[in-house]
C-alpha cells in the first residue's frame, strides 16, 4: 500500500513538473552617470558620461538612449538627445557600454533652477527599459535683493547713523532755543 502511495505521489509530481514552464532570469540593466563639473553657468559646455551595465544573465541589445536635460522643452525637442545608431549595441551579461555626450547650458533662462536638477537618461533594450536621473546644478543669477558687498552695507549704516546724530542735535538746539526766552523789562518813562 505504501508503495502505491509513493508511486502515485511521484507520478503526480512528475506530471506537475512537466506542465511548469522553465523559469528564465529577467533581463536587467543598470544606468550610471555623472557630469564633469559640480556646477555650470548658463552658456557653459559640459560633458555627460553614461554607463549601461548588463547585470542580468542574458545578452541584451540597446535600441535607443534618450537624454532629457532639465531645460527641455516639450514643444520642441531642443537640447535633448536620442541616440539610436549605437556602434556596438549588444551588451553581454556582466559587461557594460559607456557613452559620452556634450551639452551646452542655454542662456535664455530655461536652465536657471533653484538648486540641483536631474538629467533623465532612459535606455530601451530588446528586453527591458530603465530610467535613471543624474544630478546637475546650474548656477542662477543672483536676485537683486541679495547683498553683494558687505562694505557697501556698512557704509550705508555709517551714513545713516551720522544723519541721525546731526538731526538729533538740530532738533535739540531748536527745542532749547525756543524754550529759552529773554526777559523783557519795561522801563518807566522819565519825565
């Protein structure tokens, strides 16, 4: 009886395994990148370096790489890049490809940010799509209310202090002289 139970259990396990599909490891890529300077001024040219690493178990083929800069315009594809003609598009498992792009920070005000922005890099392969943000900082023009030179501020306060002292002396003199009246004496008329 035990042999029949063991045999039927073994047969059921084999039938279940025959219907199961073979599992494949998912294709996976990682995108790494950096810019060549910590901060850019409007009008400066920069370099973006990108590495695409195949950390999956099978080979992949890159179809396109799209780079969206923080000053992109949705109406016109100005300043953004899409790379479709890749010289060596196939990346073996455990290998990587590097790409170097140059860009110019626009001077028309689109690049002025209030801190650190992101360059969005998207890699499309035959098996997966991955997106990564790479940090970039663009120096903005100083606001007109910001203090540029501290010596100008000190000079302004010194002049203001001197004017307050002079005005205080003038007001004190006026009050003093208006309250001090000379004594009027009437002389009696002779004769």
